[in-house]
C-alpha cells in the first residue's frame, strides 16, 4: 500500500458522505434539486468505488483510479441545488441539517 491508496480511500469516502448528505437534505426539505442530487449520487458513488477498486487492484496505474474519483467529485459538484441556508454555522451546513419547510412542521406522523 502506498500513499495514493489512502488518497483514493479518502476521496471515495468524501463522495459517499456528500451523497448521504444530499439524501438527508432531500428527506427533510423535499426540494427537486436535492432529489436529483440524491439519485445521481448513487452513480457517482459507484464511479468512485470503481475508481478506488481500480487504484487498489492495479498499483502500477493507480492514477486512473484517482482520476475516476476526481471525476465523480467534479460531476457531483455540478448539480444545481437550491439555496437552503442563509447564515447558519459551518457545522450545520457540513452535516446537512436543513430547516424543515412549513408544511412538514408540526406533523409527527
């Protein structure tokens, strides 16, 4: 194992984290941009996992795997999403704690 293995592992973890964060925001808000990001996040996570497997299986050409992970990160960042935060702290945005819309407040079913 070399250091690029850990770079690939960290990149794959970031893509997966961003996908789960988009799912959480979509579940709380129901916004269409986050729904699209949640659906496409499945493909981008699969692409990054493939890149991680490629980087670990073929150590001589592991830069191709890193490039696949970077491609997944780039494509995941290009999805247009609605702005849901105004002046919340960084930790709230990092964890994806989105405010509930008015229609979902007060319904505990």
